[in-house]
C-alpha cells in the first residue's frame, strides 16, 4: 500500500516565512468525494475531535476549507490504522482545548 498521496491534501505555499494559500492538486475524484462525504459524516458526531476541529476552522476559513481540512485529518488518521493495524482512539471534542489550556495559549 502506497502513501495516501499529497494530492488529497490542501495546497501549501510558503514565502518569506508566511504560509499562503495554495490550490489542492487534482487527485482521484472518487477518493476525494469519499473523503469529503466521510468528513461531513464525522462532523455530525458532536463529541468527536473531528467535529471540534471543524467548528474551530469554520469560523475563520469557511465551510468548504474546513471540510477539506477534516477530510485530510481523516486521511492522516486512516493511514497508520490501515498500514500498521493499530486501533483508532477517539480523543474527544475537548482534547485540543485541554492541550491549549495546559500550555497557556
């Protein structure tokens, strides 16, 4: 099984230390549609970490970009699960909030 591929990841362009928007590369449309549909389903689970990620991002990035970010997170989660057979452990919706409170950010 190969790497999931950067084509399903959001575009990335950096110049002078600033991270700028870039376009997503054209990938397998069926895979992209399945990832986006899965992301839409994942954000409906209120207590999940992916739903919390969506709620954080949608405020400043908009619905479509937040969904692509959640779809990318699903791909990042699925890769070690499929490759190494490790079990997925849900972190919960307040996981990242707790991390920021501990570090004082």
